[in-house]
C-alpha cells in the first residue's frame, strides 16, 4: 500500500564462488516477473549453484528457458549486481541479511529477524504517519 515499499538489493558474497552467477540469474528471472520464485529456488539449493544448475532452477521457477538464457547472457544482470554491490559497500554493509527501514539499519546482532522485524516496520509506519499529520 501507501505505507510500505520494499526494495530488494542483491549482494552476492565475494567469499561464495557461485553467488555472483546466482544473483545474475535472479535478475534474469526478474525480467519475467519471477524474481521471488527464482530467489527461493536459489536459496533452497545454496550448496548447488554451479552455472550448469541455474537453468534447472529457472524451470522450477516457471521461467521461459530460452528467454532466461538470453536475459542471463545480456549485460543487464551484471550491471544490476555491480550497482547493488557498490551501493551496499557505500552504505557500510557488513553482512547479510542487511535490512534498512526508513534509513535506519535493523541490526540483526541485536534483534531477531523473524520475531522483531514486523514490529519494527509497524513502528516505523506509525512514526512516518505521525510526521505527516
């Protein structure tokens, strides 16, 4: 609605040899409106992200495989991943997940993501609404 906008940025860890390719595959899936489905497939198979396995996950995500191949081979996925990584580095990202709500980092070393994020967001919405009054 009008109260919440979710922006998902990609930050493939440099220590993970296949993370960059997986992130690019997610961008290619986004071109078909299937980012979430591809992201789920990739996270469900984190130990098996070789380039040869990505097409199987594309099929699991319901993608048109020929279009996926074309989009993955284009410059866009590499550009999006590089842009997101640069923005995260500039913001001081020090690990994943990294969540920012209304400009404030949600510190996962102090708060529990599953239990505390929804109330944190609800509070931020209330603060934003109060500022509008």
